[in-house]
């Protein structure tokens, strides 16, 4: 039983260390502009419906 708990704790620690070591993905400027334009259009549509 103790070995299973130790294995589980080790797995959690190694997963956390791996997650901390990964690099974050930065979106391209074109993607960010499309997101902003899309949210703006959604805002305009919602504003016009009110």
C-alpha cells in the first residue's frame, strides 16, 4: 500500500515538474488581431440586439 502511495506522489511531482519546464505558446500577431476583431464583431451584434 505504501509503495502505491509513494508511486502516486512521485508521479504527481514529476508531472508538475514537467509542466513547469514546458514552454508557453505565444500566439502570432495575426491570430491575436483576428481574435480581437471577432470579439469586436460579437460585441457589435450583442449591442445592436439590445
